[in-house]
C-alpha cells in the first residue's frame, strides 16, 4: 500500500507538471496568436498605405506628364513665334537695305549730275 501511495503521489506530481506544461503552452499559443493578429493588422494597414501611395504616385506622374506636355507646347509656340518674328525682321531688314541702296544710288546720281554742270 505504501508503494502504491508513493506511485500515486508520483503520478499526481507528473499530472500536475503536465497540467502546468499544458497551461504554459496554452498561454504561449494565445500570446503567439495575439502577436500574429497584430502583425496581420499592421500588414493590412501597410498594404492600405501602399495602395494610397501608389495612387498618389500615379497621379503625380500623370500630372508631371501633363505639365511636361504643356511646357513643350509653350516652348514650341515660343520657338515658332521667335522664328516668325525673326523671318519678319529679316525681310524688313532686306527691304530697308534695298531702300537704302536705292537712296544711295539716287544720291550718288544726283551728286554726279550736280557736279557735271560745274565742270
């Protein structure tokens, strides 16, 4: 009987130890589940932020492309305007040069004709 009492006590100790181990493992599993849930929530929040950032980046790219196109259009318009103005000034210069040459010829002819009677 004494042997059986010792065996029963040993088994009670083993049972208590197994129960404590089970309780400890349950607490660890609960802690791990809580940690995993918080990490999943944080990951979902990060995904949401990433989607928002992607949308902002796409919007910024589209806006920069529109600005680039508008700037290029302005540059082209300015260059064409400058070219037209340059052509107009060139033709005006040629006309003035031609008029000047005509006046110069006319003056030299007048001077020559004025000098001839003096001779």
